[in-house]
């Protein structure tokens, strides 16, 4: 072959460092993170309400949260059910009646998006973009109606604890900041059948 001409038939494969990372690897990493969250959690929560024009208010509530998986997702790469109910209300739901004290939500992991059957601050379905900080922490960014919500969830101490911080903006103004300290009470149970 003449010098300076490349062969069309004898090309070497690109070096390993130039191959783009596989989406399958990233998605399995997200599924692994979600599976580490399965089980029953006690969630001790502080809510800091900073609505403009309203006096700042700090409220506490203790919740129980069960995270379960479905054996065969009807949508996406994996499916989960979140069920919550109060353990100790501290008058939270009397003072903030728009919050639902107990309920159930299905969520579907679709690549780097979590699709929820109901929103965090509304009853309609929502989507959250997921960013993985490291093997222990995910960030969720949600935008719906007049709300922009940023949530960090970090697993701590071999998944015995979770730390959650949530910031909610309404029409561009920060109106709510939350801190949740969560303790695992039970490990994951058997996967559920398909959601009805």
C-alpha cells in the first residue's frame, strides 16, 4: 500500500478508552441503587416553609415508607411501589391539609427518568430526570405545573440509613426545604405481581 493511504479493509478496533460507556451499564447501576432502597423505612422529617409573604414555619412529621419492586414491570426497565402513612403526625396534616397523610404511588424507571403515577406536590403523573452522583446518591429533578423540585437521596452506613434533602420552588421562588432522616426497619420482601 502506498504511504499515506489508509486501508479500507484492515482497520484496527478503536482503543478501549474511546468506546462510549454503555447505557445498559448505567441503567443496571440505577436499578441496583433502587434495589438497595427496598424495604420499610421510618422517615423523620423537618419541613421549612418559606413562602414569600407568609411567616416562616418549621414543622415536623414522622412517616413510615415501604418501597417494593414488581417482578415484571409493565413499563420501563423496572417498576416500584411506594406506600406511606404517618407514625407520629405532630399536627402536621391539620396545619397543612394539602398534604396526603397516606397513599400509594407506582414509579417506573425508564433509562435515566423516573415516571411516577402521582406527583410529589400534586395528584397527576409526573416525570423526574435522574442524575447519579456516585454509587450511593441520586438526584431527581422534576418540573410540573408551577413547581421545580430538586431531591437528593443518599444511602449511608451500608444502606441502614437514608438522607434526603428536597427543595421546592414555585414560580421561581423557593417555598419549601425538607430534611428527611430515614432508618431501615425491614429488608425487602418478595417482589410484587404486576400493578393493577
